[in-house]
């Protein structure tokens, strides 16, 4: 029998944590937008997502994603830019888009 990472408790615990963090419509849209734009500031993200979300709430979601290792931020001048830490995370979006779950 072939060994799989999914049989490792630390691995599945980390995967479950990542899924919990991104399991929100705003956060999923942030990932989708950053997949296309690579890095954006809060204002740019707010303009790019289709959900009607106040910037303060969007900032809350970005902080949560950053605290859990999904995003990193870089200060450039007056603005803080966000980007996805591990681009392989986009594979989750690809999988969801290619599955007939809805």
C-alpha cells in the first residue's frame, strides 16, 4: 500500500486549518482576485471583488488570512499590498471550479 501525506495527522490538521480559514465567500474571492492580479492593496481588492463588503470588514478578513499564513503583506509607500504566500493554494480554487459541486 502506498503511503500518503493524507494519512499524516500533522498534514491533515494543517490542511483542515487552511480550509477553515479560506471557507468564507470574501476570502475565496480574495484568493481568486490575487490569482489574477498577484498583489493588491485593500482598496484595489475592495474594487476587484464582486461582493458588497466594507473596507473595514475586508481588512478584517485579510488580517485573518495573514495571521494563518495564507497571505503576506508588504508596505510600499503609503499602502500595504497583499499576496498569497504559497501559489499552490490556487489549486484548491482550480479544483472547486472544475468540480460539479453546485
